[in-house]
């Protein structure tokens, strides 16, 4: 699609420039893949690409994961450990969901951006590194700055270039292309001796769905459909795999948010 080609063109232009890049977009749009592309199109491509999902860690663990720690810095720190910035020396650090980083850790990240130096937890000795930072978020960082939850100076430094990943609903022409790719990969993974094809009703369902989970949701839906298909043609697309809930009079009703579409004889399938 044109919107995705434009995104790729902007990404390719900024990739060789050794400055921070901020990727914004909804969950499931492929921000980590975009960060990896930035890395491998840069002069750092032979050095490490190190990723950290900041939303997956508690605030107390993020600092230790990023900057490492000295022996005895806290209970359980039995030996010195290098953090992600040291592991990525010469390469790229990808900080996913950077909006989840506490303010005190944001200050240390700002120092890395500005001076390429930091201190491990439990140490006053500066560690120098050469890293490029690529950050990503689905949150409204300017709004977080206004609320006092994100440092405006860090946002300024991270946003040398801001790239927005378009959601799948803005890439309607790409849905079937991606679906066929995921279907072929899934068939290969489970040992099917053919490349699946989508029946017209399946194509219509895929193209009509709003894809709130974006490419990640599409991949999951297609993989499920390929596994359920009994032959080379995929006719049934199930967006919500949960059984329908029984109503008070014994009738069944679809789970809230379940797309409506062609019914299936599968008793466990949800109407599309």
C-alpha cells in the first residue's frame, strides 16, 4: 500500500543517520521489526541489536536491566551484571513502550543520549558506550509530558525523527498479501504439503474485519484458520475462538465484540 511504502521510504532515509528515532503506532503494527530494519540498514548492522520491552518489567527492574548493576547493589546481586546498553555497545538499543519508564530512569536514559555514558546500579563509575537508541510507544508522549509523567527534554532528544506505523485498517490492500504469507509459513511449520488458498468468503471476511490488533491479530487469525482447515482451501475464518455464552433462557449469544458473519458447523466456533 502507498501509506506503508511511504513509511518504509522515510525509515530508509533516516536509518543511516546516527540519531535517535521514535516509532509510534498501535500495538501489533510491527514496531520492533521496524526498529530492526533501522538497525540493519545503518552502519551498525554488524553490531548487536538489543531490545527491551519496558512494559514487561516492574519499575524497579527496568533500571537494572538497562544499566546493569554491581555486586551487592541490592539483595540478590551476587555478581556484577552488564545491562542492555553495555550489551549493545557499537549497535542499537530498542526501547519498546518507553512511556512505561519511570522518571528517574528517564533521566539516566537522557544522559546516555547526550553523553553516551551512565553508571551501573550501585556504582559511581561512569561506563562509556556507543549506542543508537530507537524507542517506541503506543502512548501519547506529549500528553504524558503535560501530565508530568514523561520528561520533555528526553522526548525532544528521542524525536530526531518520528515515524508513525500505519494501522492495518489503513493498509486494506495489504491484508490479503500478509494473510497469504502467514498461511504459507504456518502450513510449512505444521508440515502441510501445499500452500493454502483462501476461499472467496474467507477473503471477504479478512478484508472486512477492522483489525483492532493489527498485523499481530491477522497472523494469529490466519494461523488458526490454516490449522482448522481440512484441505488446501481455507474457508472458515474465526476471529474470536471463545465459545458463545449461554443467555438466561438457555439461548446463546456471541461474546461481546465478536464480528458477525457466515456461520459454521463447528460447535466451538464463533460466528464471524
